[in-house]
C-alpha cells in the first residue's frame, strides 16, 4: 500500500519540483485541470503590464516594429518548436485550433486532390474532440464535394480504416476524454503507405508528452497553447507544416498577414514563401505575448524529464485509486500501458457529475466530460505527488459518505 | 488666419475634453494614429491584472463560468451595438476582421446562390484595404466557382458597378487611405434594388463616425476593435448579421463555439440559433476582456458629440494646412465635404515617407501609406485642438527647412 509518506518522499526527490514556484497557484486548491486550462505563470502578470503600459500605452503604433509584435507568431513558434519535434521557422502561433484545423485540412485536401483525385475519404475518430469533426463537416459541406467523412469508432479500427481511398487522416494524439495516446509514428507511416496525409491535433499532448513531428514524418499539425503550455485562457493556437509541403500549402483564409509583402498594399494575394502563409489577419497581441511566459518555463527542463514525472504521477493516481477507492462503479478508461497514455486519467462513474462537483467544493479541481467521465490532469510542471494523494483521499471520503448525492439533487433542481 | 489661441479656446469649450484623462498617453507625443492603433485606456492595465491574477491565476478553469469568459463575445457585442446602430444580441466580438470577412462572404454568397444562382459578381473597391480583397480571392478560388470579382477603380463608379448580376457588395465605409466615407444608406439601398447583399467593413468608422446598420438596412458587417474603439493591439474583431438573415447565416468555419450545445460533445455540427453561430473556436480571453475597457469610455458620451468634434478637428487640420503649409507638392486626398469624410485626413507628397519619419522624430505620430500618402487620424475621444496646431506647425518647419531630406537618405541606405 502506498502511503502519504511515500508521496512526500517522491516530491522531495523530484528534480523539477522547484518549477512549481513559477506558477501562481491558489492556496487550498489541488489543481488537476491543467489539461483544460494551464496554471498562470507568475511572469505573465508582469509581461502583461509591460505590453499594456509600455508597448501599447507609451510606444503605441511603433511597437509593431520596436516591440516585435508583428514577428510574435514566428518568435513564439520558434520557442515552441523543440517541444514538438519541429524546427524553428516551421510553425507559427496564431488564431484558434479550430481555424488552424480548417487551414490544414483545406490545404491537405487540395494537395491530395491534385495528386490523387480519386481519394475521397477523410478519416478521424468519432471520439475525437468535437471541433475537429465539426471543422471537417464545415469544410466538406461547403466544397459540395463527394468527400466521405469516416468516423472510426475504436482506435483498434483506425489502421484498417486508413486505406487507399483515404485522402487525409485527422487525429488527435491524446484523446481529450480518455487520455489514450495514439502511436503517431506507426499511424503516420501506415497513412503514408496508403498515400494519405496526416494532420495531428496536439492540444492534449504538447508540453505533456514528447512529440516528434519530424521524426514521425508527420505532414501537418495544430494545437492550443492554453493547456499544458500555460499560455493563458484561450491563448492563440499554433500551426505546423512539414517543410516538404510548404510550397504547396494553400488555404482559403488568405488574409494580409500571409501576404509576401503585406505592407505594399497590392490588390492581389501572393502568399509568402515561409510558414507565415499560415497567418491570416491581425493577431491579439496581449494574449499572444503571454504565451511566451508559459514557454519560457519549459526552457528550464526537457520533455524526457517531464514525461517521466507525468507517468509517475498518473501511475500513482491509478494505483492509489485501486487501493483507496475499490468501488465497482469506477471504470478506468485511460490505458494502463505507458505507450498509450497521455498526461490525464479518466474514470467513468454513474454519478460522475456530482462527484466532480463534490471534489471542487473541497478545492480539488478536476472536470467532468460527457458522458459520465471524471477527468484528472497531471501537469508535471506543477503537480505534486502529495496532491495526488490528497485528491484520492478526498474522493474516497466522498464515495464512502456518499456526499455527492447532495450535488446530484442540486444539479437537478437548479 | 487661425491662431494657437483659437485652438486653446476650442479645447476650453470642448464638452468631452475631460475624456482624454482616461487614456494613458505618453508625454511629449502628439498621437495622430488612433485610426491605426487606438490609445490605451488607463483602466485596461488594471483589468488585465484582474483577468490574469484573479480570474486565471486564482479561479482557474472555473472562470469560464464565474467570470463570464464564455459569454464575453456576446457581452462585448451588446456594449458595442449602440455605436454602430445595432441591437444587442445581433453581434459578437471574435476572431480577426479577415476571418469575419470570410464568414460573412461565405454566408452571403450561399444565401444568394440559393435565391439567385445567376448572380456571380462580387463588387468591391480596388482601393479597399487589401485583406478585404484577399479574402474574396481566397474564398472564390477555393470554391472553384465562376464568381467574378469586380474591383471598382473610383467611388463614383460604384453605383453603376452594382448591377443585376451582382451577388454581394463588400465595401469599407471609410477608406483606410483617403479617409473618404461612402454613403452606406444609399449604396445599400441601391444594392438591394439590384437584389444584392451588402457586407460593410467598419474598421475605420466604428467609434469615429455614427453608423446606423439597421437604419441603413445593411445585411452584414465586420470591423476591428483596436482602432477608434481602443480595444488594444490586435484585439478581436466583431461580426454583425441582420436579424432577417440569421436563420440562413451559415459558414464553413463551424467550430464548437458556434454549436447549439457546445458541451454536449456531439459528433455532428448543429449551429446555435443565435448570432453565436458566427463564433468558431476558443477566444483569446485576455485580449478580449480589454475590449471592454475601450467600450466603457464611449458610454460617457454619444456618437453625435464625437462626430461633431471629429469634424471640427479635421476641418481645423485642413484649414491650418492650407494656411501654414501652402506647398504645391501637398495634395489633399480626403474629401472636404463632411458627408464624405471619416475621422482621418491624408495628403500625398512626393516625400511623404521621410516627412512622416521627420514628424515622428519630433513626437508627432501619424503614418505613411503606399504610395506617397501621409495619414493623420483625429480620435475625438483624446485628440486636442492644440495637438492639431502643433502638428501642422511642426510639418511647416520640416517642409521649410527640408529637414526630411536627411530621412530620405537614411531610408535609402538602411
């Protein structure tokens, strides 16, 4: 049986325990939702003041050049690159994940249509985050094409579903609900063997698990910066395109920021040769600038160290749940094998919603996802082993006292 | 001849002079570029701290509900509505102007294609801000349709160009370069007489001139919040759809924020019935929240008062330029008649670029636009009549001493 002392010892031996000090976490809260909204780097508050009072307030319009506002999407992309196996100048931070999904999907379909016009399948998972599916639906409905959207029901069926008719495969590496991690390397290789292109959504993996886009020969990728990357609520997303596709990378959102010479004010769109062709319009500078505060913390460690701690945290959580909460109503839906696990762990329970509410009332913040899923994120940058202990202990108490029943009633009547 | 004393008197009699105190303007700067990036409301710095330290840092994920983050696009839209002749719940603040142009254009073309499939012309101005043209080009190229983009060369030719073959008219009310203001009412009426739909880009008019979208029976509109609305660098844009079109308003950027039930995690996109169907993905909350700081200042005055002062400022500038800078090389390209003038004034000059640089070196910030245009914005919320005097006096000195020649050389060699 694991003890609280074991957890205290694990924290004492944690080589990156000190990084927690760089986050402004509230007292009396155990935050297990960094996979939804990452915690606030302390430096973000000062950075915001610098951008607002100095760059905007005092230097005004000049800051587009002097403060490098116009270059921010590229500069942040360069900082992010090593975390996802990309090279500098291969990605930009811009717009939202949904918008970037649209750009990559449109570009990938066009590349494929020129080479393999017979390929009409777009393969994704039915359990993918809904916006990934919606963006496919939105684009294909608009094209009035005969594309077929293949919603694969289980990950085991993915390989068989990616066949010679497949144009594009759009997958989220770590599933937002189950925490299951797909094998990017083998799925990309299989897709390529079928002459299909891959778009990887890294929302739940970047900053949590090592990602090697170039090593996997992935084609395109997108992701958000507000989860494990701690960029701030709704912070702009990123978009990556493999160098070999860049010259052919075209999308309908051809705004002036993607122009070869944006300030020459020409009346014809000519895309720049660089990854900045993935940009569209003017970017929200204050939110964008704060992404840097999150990325800078990653420069003080490396993804291998973070992954090791992440697995230790999720292993601990699963083990403690087994030992402390032996309820037959709890079903682990996150894989036990490390290769298939991201950095969050989910359990189904018939009373998942009121259970999560009861935990939140005790300062333990996880979240609920339809249907009947309790989801707990373990951000290795700031989650302590003792946090895991206390979270499970609280859940045990709630289950044993059935304190969550009160919430179930509340939920029904309000 | 107008004197400095006249300007001092005008400021003394200005009923909204006190509003300038709400902006953090730098000392020793005369800021005549609020039409490009509006000045910083003092309240924005504190609002950012509240969002970052309290809402993000302390309340974390809970702030999506408790701080109203998810509702921000709607709440800000309601605040903005009265400035542009819209009703609450008719617009949302979201994404960039370019992205919103794409949504409106896609939706308008689809509405028209169903009713009038023969209409294939999209009419805009060659002198429109380039991204407006680029977004038309991007969308139509993608549709592989036979749409014809009509780039009208002069505003006088606009009415004739909008004919029975016209599907959509996309116009910017106040031209970013010349400051010329189009007659939204008559152009919209003419477009409707031809069964064409209108999309109005309000980037250079919202907050500067009275806009009456519903009074003009406009169809759709977009605009940015970082110019006269003082929302912050690159702050999210807005999108407005006339109520009569809302049920038919569909666009390909069908992300989860536009879903009828975004948290039910369905695998099929069903748009919400409200204007929130114009939303796509997660929004940059910090930048979005600061838009409120700019909009709150407008609640202390009204657009009629602002327009009166704006015209007085631009009248003064033109008059002083005539009196103080009688150079034959200066050509006013902004209309003298009030009905056709926005809130900025532009002159062409063969040495426009070095002249603007020389002014900036003296703390007078206007800007340069290709080709050979000096552009000066007069934001009625914070520009003083004496600012206009000192700006013209400085330009006079620069012209008389030919101090700008030095900049011309510098510009060439660096």
